[in-house]
């Protein structure tokens, strides 16, 4: 017998925890159009800052606390590493 309650709304993904309702709606809408939630910054004593990238990884947007989008590209991002996973193979 299934014990999960089906009438409840779906639980947000772990990366969306801490986002307010307006931010969650904006993220879901952007994901519908091919954008991908990459990370959520959680500064102390401030609202969470979700960052989404487009399909080509050419642009990113920041979703503000009111659900509006900030495309100003002022967020300082690190360049991706070539090998971000440690390789434990022995020669």
C-alpha cells in the first residue's frame, strides 16, 4: 500500500529549498523554456539568490526576491575547471 499523500503539492527539489514562492514560480517558468538552475547562493541574513543558465551556457540570470529577473551580469563567477572531479585511478 502506498503511504504517500497524493493530494499534497510536490515537494521542491533540494536546490529550491529556501526560495520564496515568487522565486520558485520564476524558476519553474524559466526551466520550462530551457533554462537550468545551477546553484543557489544563500548569503547570511539575506534572501536566497538562485542563478539559472541558458541552454548554451552563454548567459545567466539571477532571480530576485520578488521573482523579477536580473540580467545585468554583475555576479562574479569562477571559470569552470577542466576536471572538477578528482580522478582516483591508479596508473
